[in-house]
């Protein structure tokens, strides 16, 4: 896993809309992701509409993402969650299913879906990636969402 956060994209001056779909599970860590993503979206796209949705757990995030994508009206969707491995294979199965389903939704509806449903080994890893400022994956997700929204606009206007 990289310790680098992508550089900040150029600020968007048009009015945009983004959706954040997050898990209610591991709320302390997920709130850190959502807060950092929202702050970065506000900085990069002032005045943007940011709509948030919650799913009970990581496994349910793709269904909500798919519904948001089907309704349209947003330039990108950010999926945020934290899965911490335990003693069984359950976390790996959830992580794999979520990854596949998020990719499918983005491709089906031709909308950027930013995958930051983190599969981690420990709460220590979760803290570093969700609560800190140096490696926060919520910040990273917002930067990717804005970059992808800009890319999609550029592709449509060529």
C-alpha cells in the first residue's frame, strides 16, 4: 500500500455534484474518511453538492452505490468503509465482493466510483489511514473523484 497521497487536482469552478456512500460499521474510522473526503471536496469544488448515504456494512455499500448511479445527477461516487480482518476468511470475502461490485456499478453506469472500502489488518492501520492527515484515504478519495469528474467532462467534450 502506498504511503503517498495523490497531488491535489486543479480546483473545479463549475457547479458539481458528488455522492459519498459509507458504512455504519467501524463508525469512528469511517467518520474520519467521510469528514476528510467532504473537506477536500469542499476545497476542490466550492459550492458542490455533496450527498451522503449510509449502508449498514461494507457488503451493502455496492447496492447503494448502484442505486445512486442509476438515478444519475452526480459526477462521481465515493465508497467509504473499513473492514478489519479477524480470525476467519470473512473479511477477505467481503472485500473481494465489494471490489467486484463497485467496479461493475461504475462500468455499468459509466460513472466514476472511487473505491476506498479499506481492508485492513488492524485498528492501528485503520487509525493511520482514516483519522490522520498525512495518509488519509478520505482525502485521497476526494482527489480521485474530482480528477475523474474532470476527466469524464474532458472525454465528453472531445
